[in-house]
C-alpha cells in the first residue's frame, strides 16, 4: 500500500535525540527529527516526502492564515516492552480527519498518505517513541490551505503534514472545571464536530477567564440555552451516575476516539453505557445527592483525567476522591496495559508497526 503513492525519504544528517530528557517531557515542546509533507494542487496529491523537521516557506497571503482552512488530529504511539511500536486506533482519526476536511471544503487525504505515511514516519523516528512510564509519542497530522491569494474562496492548494513530539502527561492532577454559560464553543449546523483550528482559538479567552477564577478547564454547554453539558476544552466528558456510564451526545461536540473506546470497554465489561443529552442541573444535583460518583475528561492528550470539582455560577461541587473511583481507575489501568502491549488486544485497537 505504501508504494502505490511513492513516499520519498530524505533522512536528517544529524539527530537531536541525544538532547532529549525523556524523564522530563513537557507536552508538545520537543519535535522529532522528521516530518511528512504532502502537497495538493490542481485537484490531486502531487508529492509525499519525509523530510528533516524544519520551517516551512510561507507567503504572507497563505489563505489559511486569513480564512482559517486548517484542520488537525491528535494520535499517540506507544513503545511495547519488546521494543515494538504501536499506534492507537489511527483509523478512527483518519475517518475524523476527512470528515473535518469535507466540512471545511478541503480535499480528503488518501489512506496511503495518512495511514501508510504515518507508519513510515513513525518507523523512521521509532527511537523518539519514549519508553519511560506514562510517556508516548504524540502525533499531529494537520492540513491547511496554502494558496497565496486574498479573497474568500476555498484554497486551490493544500499541504498535509505530520509532525511528532515525545510527551508526558498533559494534565498531572485532577481537574477543577467550570461550567461555561456565557461563551459558546459551537452551535448546531456549525463546525463543532470537526477538529479545525478555529475551535481552539475561540476557546482561549473564556478558558483564561476560568483559569483566573481558579479552574483548570471549561465544560462547554449548548449554544441555545446553556442547559446541556457538551465537552471540556480538550477532551470529552464521561460521568458515572449510579451504575451507568453517561457521555453527552450532540452534533456540536468532537466525537473522541478515547471516549468511544471507553464506552465500548464499559459495555464489554457489562456496564450500562449511554450516549445522551445531560443537563447541567442533572449533573449538579447528582453530585449533591451522591449519585454522580465519577467524572472524567477523556482524550488522546488528556488520556483519562479525573474531575475533582465542577464549578457553576460561583459555587463549587466536589466529587468523591479520585483514588476511590472504581470504573475510572479500572479503565485507565486497562487502557494503559493495552496501549503498552502488556495484555492481549481483543478489540484490534493497536496498529502495531513492528
Ligand atoms: C475539543 C476536544 N474534544 C474531545 C477530544 C477528545 O478526542 P480524542 O479522544 O479523539 O482525542 C479532543 C482531543 O483530544 C478535543 O480537542
């Protein structure tokens, strides 16, 4: 498959690997030796190359900088104890990437470039996949409009690029989150389900305000009534209410690979799991009367991060101690064992590149 689109490789003359402190990885600060760059022009993909990581020459008129045709994905690769490298469910990110592309009026990326290119890049930079506990290689595929012209229209040309970064934990403590009822992330008919750059730009100001109020993150609510819980800033939400796992459903949220895996696991283990609308009121009442026993953020970067406090309208609602959360701790341990190849993979979620 890799060879149906020819991927040329130019190896970096000197590796930066020896400068990396794998015991002290901050999220996203260090970029690996190589990147994959594919160019789209005149209606087709023109060239696919793996190059030494480096800067891009860009025209100031580059259309993505003005009109925002920019989408991305976040995936992780893990190092097994036997040194093999495995990528977690990249097929799901591939599907989501092309959904984002269609909504943003951008070309879809062929599987031979996205999946096979990814595997080839990670194989070349396999020594960048950390073997330190809890660490992984974060993979960032992205695409943006490159046409050097002003005027609102779909860009005539694009670049699809994959860069990677060895990372430790994104969050290193349970989260205090604020239910956001003034600002809106996404409205029905908009682009909330897509992973486009603008969704993150608009989150920065409300997130800073929440942080100034002593919270780590936001919980977004629906645009119309601010009545339904949607998702967190960089992750989906899952709650355990009684004996049931519940995750908010809405066309406006990003449909995460992590929460999907967790819901599939929960059902496999015999838990009841529901994807449905969740009201803020139901959630807060459930915390107060003790039926909501667990809450966590689920995402590729966040993995599974417990939520300790939910703030609403100036009042904090405290959840039970994260150490005693039966489902969260079980799922976190299981997913970690599976991703690092310590147990069988009954679902076929690991894409092992050898
Ligand atoms: C806004 C948002 N929601 C949810 C998620 C979770 O998606 P996934 O589990 O596919 O990483 C992410 C990304 O990590 C995100 O940025």
